[in-house]
């Protein structure tokens, strides 16, 4: 394809040649699109220069606009707004950009603006606007809350949204949609004004998304570009990315596996991998487990002390930044981390990645694999370490997904009224808005394109008077209408609003500090409130003794205790994705065959042989149901392989439907592979009724009858109420306790139930429960699939390898980890493992 080699193109091409590089086709296509004033979504494998495709395009555009003085021209105003989902990425991106700017001799300044940016730096940015601003969605909305914000964007040419696949399908993504809709409008108004004064030709504002792994590229592009009201295009790199997956096998396959059992016991198999690699990222799914793995590695290889670090979201900022810097310079041998290091520009020294336990999704696994071999043409190497034997089937499924090029889609969120309420208050704090103009603007976003005039009227009523139910309370009358402009005029209201801009709602976090000074990190209030002074716990790889809690700060001292409590954080468990579930079911088709495509399936032969002799191994067009009687009662195990959220909802529906046949009560347990109903009397499920019990007919009604959706909606409403500004979380240092927030939310929920049944936020809470918590669409698809499958009913005489992990999960809540291990050992001996 022939590209228009403009002056800027030639300058950048020459600079690349000096480094022995040439632009990839997708990069040249991006530069051409920017030159033509188009907008697009750029999609390429990790490590192939997606960042440079857009950044260098902005540089080329600047050189083209200023061919004679591009090296001397300074104070140009904002040229490129770079939106990134992670603070950790900002420093990395900024460093990469500054290197290019320095080598090209351009006088551009790069600014960073996020929660870590000092106030003095923000003030400097306001007086001397940087040419490139790297910003998070939350900080972008804080910028929109400043008076005269429109002038900040007057010279803007490109909005780049990095890692769009991470933002899509979340409320932070909705924040980005709304911010883009506003910036586009203020830029248009400024251009129109300038053109009428000087008859200048209009300069286009382009929007570019940058994305790696996402299944629904077309939709992802449409969501991002919707406020521009242009079709745009997808610029896709047809470049090979080789990912090699190596499973770590236990010495002996346990025939009765249980979640988390293997994991750390295989630490000795990981140490040689770390020793033989320049740098290794060890990915763990939860923050609590990173702490355990860090300690386990130091115990297994004490000589690596100082060469191993830990990184997760609850560790204090300075330590995290030190780890990121040490990764970049290659001074660390291994970093034990969570999703906090999923993304990054170019940690060059990372040679090896190890994934501990199921990543729960193909896209997440590929993203993590891509941290290794993060250069064009390099092979990404990732080791998969199972935390129980059956996870080896997931390893085989992940390899199949990579071979077939299958990744998950990210579904965009619709009608997030809590985010809209927060946004309207944000622009009411700054320069205010005229409702009819903002309505048209908001309707250009994908999230709110289906919003009705009636819903808009309710939103406006809500922010000005508190709506039907709260109009008696002044605290909810936030916005006033002055000469047709909606404004927040109260300084107190404005300050409270600015402090809580954002959509990430977490449980109250307390700072952890040494008595002698020195900040370690943060810990959730619900965890620390259960500990007594003198108790030792682990944080940031250190053993700490709790001294006291004072002024929302946990004061500690160092401890030499050998046994400590590892903190657990809320929301640690992610459900299995639909794609991975489907591929997992297909892998069981291979079980029992003499020759297997995947060595993981061959290695599991002892387990599969036992499962087959006791019960059945389901094919991908079968649903296995096992009914077993033990001294605990009558068990019904069902194996749809659809993830724990779908199984939780299905267990409740099935229990309700069975109770319509005969009055009977159940307790539930579930994991990502299946679920259990346990009763003290025989469960009436057989060939005559089993298909009816798994029918998609009347699903919505049965969900409402069976699941305590009101209770779930109440919990969901708390987050919505915080985002929508109904609940004030307190000033810094005096955050409300989590239980107080929950009681405030419950009270508001009851008020709306009684006096405002049509309340949009309450309606949204129920919708989010159905869409996210129960995954209702996926549940319906599963039931449709079961109707066209064979249901295999089995009646084993004892627990099987498939149902054993679910049984263990049902015991976890009542037993300490030591007692659980003892009990499981006895069960395994009894079962003959």
C-alpha cells in the first residue's frame, strides 16, 4: 500500500532507520489515518508498537503542521490527550515518549496527571499546558470539574485511549465515553468560534483506541467512536505472535483434587525456572496469595532474598514504583504480582511469565503471556502451574484457544445512570450546563443512546431536588438552575463532589504504618477489624504485629513470628469466562483416548480412569449429574462448566424448581466446574423430570422467585449510591465504616421501594444483578444448550474426582485451613486416593 510520505512521515522514518527499524504496515496505516483526520481502533499483538503507532502519528501531524519550525516551536498547547487505565502505565509511557521527543529535537513537554500527581504539578500544568497529557479516567473528570476547563482542550488534535479493552465493559469505560463526548463538543465550539473570526480551515479532532486482546473489535470501535458520530475504522496488524505454553506437572496426579491444594507445594519446581531466567513475572490471581507465594519462594530459595519483589494494588506507591523501575532496569530476578502488572509499555528484561492457577479467561492469559517476549517477533513464554490436578484441563483449553485465535468479547455497559449523575454534577461544579445541549451530547455516547426523555427528566429532577422520595432533604438538592444553566453553587457540595469522583468502589481501606514511621500499604477494614492487638499478619512481604488502630491508620511493628495471618481482600474470585468454559468442555472429549493432542490430558489418565469407573466423563454435548448418598445426606452434583456466578444462580433456580415437586430444603456449594445441592432427604430428580428442571421457560420469573434478588440488589445499590453521590464516604482520614455505608444504602433502598418505585438507580441495581452477578444471558444460553444435549444421570457409590473439589469448597467456610487439610486427608484415605 502506498502512503503519502509527508514531511513528518519522512522525519520519523529517517529516525527509525537510524535505529535499524522500519514501521510496520499497521503503524503506517495509523499515521495515514491521523494525517487524513480520521478516527480508528488500532489492534495489534502485545509488543509490536501500538503505542508508537498513535504517538508517532501525533508527532508526524505536528511536523506537517509546522514544517519549518517544528524543532523550535514551544508552548503549543495540548496536542495529544492520552487516557490510560493504570497509574503504573503512565510513567512508562511518559518515559518512552520523552526519549522519542528528545531524539527528534521537538520541544514538546509530557505531563502526567493521576491520583499520585502532586497539587503543585497540577497547578503548573494549568498555567503551562503540556503538549502531551497522560491521564486516568478519574483525573480527566477532575479536570472537567475545574472552571474554564474548555480552554485546556482548545488546541487538542488527538484523543488516544490506551488499553481500551481494559476499560470497555466497565463504568470507567463509560466515564471515558462521557468525557470524550464533552471534549469533542468544546473543541467544535472553539473551532467554530475561531473560524468565524479568522476564516481559518477547521482542524479535525481524532479519536484513537489502542487495544490488544478483545473478541468484539467492531463493537469496541463503535462504542469508542460513537460520540464523534463517524464510522471510523479498525486498523489491524496481521503480525504473527508466537505464544508457547508450558505446563508444570506435579510428580503424582492426585485423583481426588481440591482447589488450592497443589499450588505452593510445587514451589520447588518454580525455583529452577526463576534461576534460569533473566527476569520472571509470577502472576497470582489474588493479593492474599501473592503474599503467601513471596514468603514460600524466600523459604525455598533464601539466596534470592533481595532479588525477589512483590507487587499488588495494596502496597504503598513508592515501593510499587521502585519495583516497576527495577523491572525496567533488569535489577530484579522475579516479581510476584497480581493484575497490577498485566499491562505495560516495555519491560524489556522480562523473559519468563508463570501463571499460578486458572487465569479464568483467554484474554487475561494472553495479556500476561505478552509481558514476556515484549518485542516484535519475540516468542512469549508462559508456564502454567495448576493449583489442583483438574486445572491441567484448563491449560490444555488455553492452548487450544491460542491455536484457534479465540479471545473473549467485552460487552459494553448500557444506561449507567449512577455514572451519568456523577458526570452531570462534575460539569455543574465547573462551568455548568444547559440541559437540552447536554442531553443531545450525552445521547451521542453508546452507553446512553437509548436513554429516553422521561429518564432524562427523572435524572434532572434527581440532581436538583432529590427526586420524588428525597425532596424534603436539602443534602440531595445539589444542583441549582441559574438563568437556565445547571450549576452547583455551594462550595461545600462542590468540594464533597470533587473528592469522590470515580467509579471504583471498594471497601474502606486503612493505611498501615510502622509505629516509628514509614508507610507500608493499605488493608481492608473488614479484615483488620477482626484482629486483636498482638496478632501478626503479612503485608508487602513483611511480617507485622498489630499494635493499634488510630485515626483510620493501622499502627504496626516488625514481627519475627513464624506463623502469620495472610490478609484476604474482597472480590478475589473471578468466574470462568464463557469461552474458556466451552473449550474446557471440549477437552473432555479427548479424555480416555489412547493418544491425546495435549500432554496435559494424557497426564490426567489416572484421574480420568477413576472418574470413568465410578461415574462418567461428560462430552461437550452432555450434562453430567451425579447423585450420591453419604453420611452428610443426599447430594446432587451438576457439571455445566460455566463459572461460579452462573452456577450460583442455577443452583438456586434448580432448588426452587425441585421444591415445587416436593417440599424440600437445600444447602448449596459451587465452583467454576459445577455445583452441589445437599439435602437430608432423597432428591426427586430422574429421567422423567430432568429436562423440565433445566428448561429456559419462565427463567426470568423463576430467578425472581428463587434468588433473593432484592438482597443482592441492595448490596449492588450500595456501590451505585456511592457513585451517584447519594452516600458521602467522608473526608480524608475520617472515612465512614463499611457497615455504616451499607446501612445508609439499605435505608435509601427502602425509601425508594416505598415512595419511588420507578427510581432509576434502584432499577439499575436490579439490572446489574441480572446482567453481572447472575449473568442471566449466559445462564439462558446454558439452559438452551442443555436442552439440545444428553443429560447423563449417574448414581456413584462414593465421591468422584469431579465432585470432590465442590465438596471441599462446601467445607471451607466452617473449618480453619489446618483442620480442612486434616479432614480432606481422611476423606482421601477413605475414598482410596
